[in-house]
C-alpha cells in the first residue's frame, strides 16, 4: 500500500518570463514569452499552525530566481530551459519533490496560434513511501 508522506503543496501559476530560447536564431536573438507553473511538495504543518514563515518555502525567491534565469539563458530547447529551472529550484529548496510546466507561448509554427509545454519533475518518489 502507498502512503503519502507529504500532501501539502505550494503552487505558483503563470510566472511570466521573457527568454532567449528556440531553434530559430531570431528566437534566441529577440527572445519570447514563456509561462511557468510550479508545484513544490513542502510539509507546511508547522508553518500553518504557528504562522511561521521560516517553516515553509518562500515562493517569492523562486519567482525572482526564475526571472533572473530567464534574463541569462540562451539555448535551443525548452527541455534544456526546464532543466535549468529545476536546477534553480533545487538550489533554493533542496531535494524536495517538484513539478514544473514550462510553456512557450507563441512558437513560430505557421498556422499555429497555441502554445507548447513541457512538464518535468524531480524527487516525486519522495512523496510516497511503500508501506
């Protein structure tokens, strides 16, 4: 039977970023809009009971770090960009379970006006313990 060790999540939606990511040279030169949604599994019991900011994850740090990363990165794929996002989150919060959805808002594909997303996770195995 699986037992969840941590059911608490911090969810941050629609982090608006401008980054130089894409296969086409003009994408890397001019940049374009991306959106990030992230989920962190953090035990918030102590913070909730005691109104203790130090016992939870300060999500403003994640937003600031991703804004900084997006201004520095220049790469071909959203997969690589998502890896760098996971690295940044791990640097901030350690090896906590996390999931990121990175969306490229206007990929330069003729006749396509949607977006393209990748979803990536780390340490999700830590939220379950086989009992």
